[in-house]
């Protein structure tokens, strides 16, 4: 067992079965996004242009391929508003959020985090992970939205995916 698996220094590794080689954890966190970074994703998006909540959900989902819901976006916007980093105004029946001067300063004061997020996205783009994630989402939607997938077909699909996983592992960990 490894100490500090997944940056948990106080607890031992979860047995290491998913650590196929040395060098874990990977040098680049997935897309450069870590716990607690969501506020910065919101601020970065708003630094590009003012947006309403739904547009913000769409932008972050598209740009960082992170599952984003109203249940995380609106409380984050409220928190950022309370901190004075974003402001909002009503426009055509929708609240439009804008980065405040304090929000811009907050981004400038945290350039290391912003740079890490940008590098993570660039790394993900370079290795084609965005394409992989889209393919996985499309496959999931195909199965979940089809009434034609019965137990027998589901078993065949699971066999195909298990085989694909083995083949991918042989490429990734060769």
C-alpha cells in the first residue's frame, strides 16, 4: 500500500490496484482542475464576458468538460457576489453576472491557479481527452435514451466495453 494515495497523506492508499506504474499521481491533474477551483472557473468565464447562469453552466461544461449544474453554479455566484467579486443586474428577465474590479484583482492575485487551470486545459486538448469524453458521453446517452436496449443487449454492450477497457489499458500502460 502506498502512503498518500490521491494526496491523502493521513490515510494509506486504496490498495494500489489502479496504480499500474510508478509516477502516480499523474503529473497533470485531469484538466488542471482541483477541488476548490470551481470559483475560479466561474470568474475566468465571467472575465471573458457577462453571462446569465445558464450560459455560464454551458460555457464551463463545454470548456472544461466538467459536469456543471445549477445546484453548484447559483450558490457559487451568490458566494462570489457576497465576496464582492461579481455583481448582477436584471436584463430581459434574467440575472446577468459581471466580474467586478475586485473580481479582476482576485484573478490577478491568483495567477498561479489561473495558469494551472489554463495549462491543464491545454494539456487535455493536446492529448485529445476532450474528444474521448465526448465519445463516452455519446455512448452513454445512446444506451440510456434507447428503449430498444433490453437485458440481452445490455449484457452485450457491457462485454464490448469490458473488452475496450482491456484494450485501452494495454495502450495506456504498455
